[in-house]
C-alpha cells in the first residue's frame, strides 16, 4: 500500500460536452500557476445528417442514452482519463435563459421574489424545472433605490434526469451540469471585462450571447445552423451531405477567385444570423447604453473561410475566432492541432475549467 501524507495531489477536472453531432471531453490539471491539458477526445456522429447524439432528439431516449454512455465509457478508457468526476454541458435549446427586473428590496428578499416572479417568464410549470439565477448588478447599500436586474436560468427536470442517467451509465459522477453558454464565456473570455458578443455556430442552431463585465447578460438561440448551411449547399449543388460539408469547410463564403457560387448559396443564411446579432446588440445598447466592442466566433462553423472578414465588413469592429486553449499549458507539438480544433472544444474546456478557477 502506497500512502503519501506530504505530497500534494494535483486537482484534476473533466469537462464533457454532449453536442448534437459529437461528444467532446477535456481533462485539465491545475499546476501551481497554470492549467495543464491532460487529455482531450472527440467522438463524432457517424452520420451527421441523420443521427444525433443529443438525448432530446430521439423518442427512444433510454436506448440512445445507453449508446452515448457506452461511447463515453469506451473513450474514457482508451484515452486513459484519470478522473471520473465530470462537469457536463446542457444545450441552450433545452434551457430557458432570460432577464427580469425586481423592485428594490434586500438581498434576503430577492431569492423568494425570484421564485415567485419567475412564473411569468418560464413557459412551463416552475415545479417541473430546476431554477437558478444571478444578480446582474449589485444591490446598492446606500443611495436611491434602484430596480434589480436578474439573469434567470431554468432547465426542465426531465433534461437533468436524462443527463445524470447518461453520466451514471458511463461510470461518471456529476460534479455539475451547466448550460453551455456559461462554459463558453469562461473559456473564451476569461478576464476580459469589455462588452463582447459571443457567436456560437452549432450543428443545430446558433447561440448569440452578450457578455459584459465578465458576466453573461443576454443569450438568444436561433435555428439557423452550420448543418442547415450544409443541407442548403447539398440541395443547390445536387450532391450528398458529406461532400457539401467538405466544400463548405474548404471554400466557405470567400469572394472572388471562382468562389462566388458557393458564397451566394451560403451567405443568405449567414445574413439571417447577422440580422439577429444586429437586433440583439441594438436592444442591449438601448437598454444599457453599452455598445458591443468585439465579437468572438466559436463552434464548428466559426472557421468557415471568409467568415471573419464578412463579420468585420458588416460590423466594423474587432472579430476573432475563439481559442479556449489560450493560456493552458500543453506539449508544443499539440499547439497547431489545438488552434485548429479550439472553437469546437470551447464548451468542454470551459466545463473543465469550472472546478479549477
């Protein structure tokens, strides 16, 4: 038996992002002054256009959950992931995120008031959801009374059960379940306190989030997605989904040099996303007097060729692709790989960071 009373055990954290088209996991270890990448893995859906990993998509959720669990269990073993204590993501489309205001009251009164007022904002019975909230502004102890802004998050209990069941079948213990928006903000924004718009291009939809002062202030989800772009491209060119996906990733929405045809097919869908971004950021400015100063793009479609330039042309502000591995120590040989896959792993990285910062 080997027991050490003096050697400090390194904290290790595992983040698992069960997305629509893939499952991603990241294991981080906390060193003295830096986070270190211990492991990462990705399980890709074999038939993206017809199958989904998300347990909300299928009628036979028990069967699908068992299938996901087997994949996770196998990957944990093959990747030699050490910890079985995991933080797991919940997709935005299965949660309710909104803002509400309360009249001036003490901190002690807020909790009870939130539960009561939330009934007006959540479209399902409060008894059927797990409710969480945070103050968007500290309650002033002196000065004139002010309304209290609240960020409200609710997840149906049924969703919570499905994800905890998957974890149990995978041999995992759930440390936390977190709506993916908050994981993204943690990994991509970190200590930046400026007003930022996060645009997460997912396979099922696009999430548009405003983070200001390091806090999530607004989150909206629209159905226009990377998969929809691929489907439209496949239909227009009369090719299969896989070939269309390859062309989309290779040529994107670049203009000139013979790329116009592809750009003209995809750009209208990107413009739908732009319209929603304009509307959301304009409303935020009107309500708060704060202008978004930069955009961070993430998700599988973030690296679409020409997309950053298209954003700059449209909004005239700083635009960059998110790099969740920035500041995380890893073997130098992995640096170019992590730079490439970073936008797709931002949620998993944020989940792993949750318990280490």
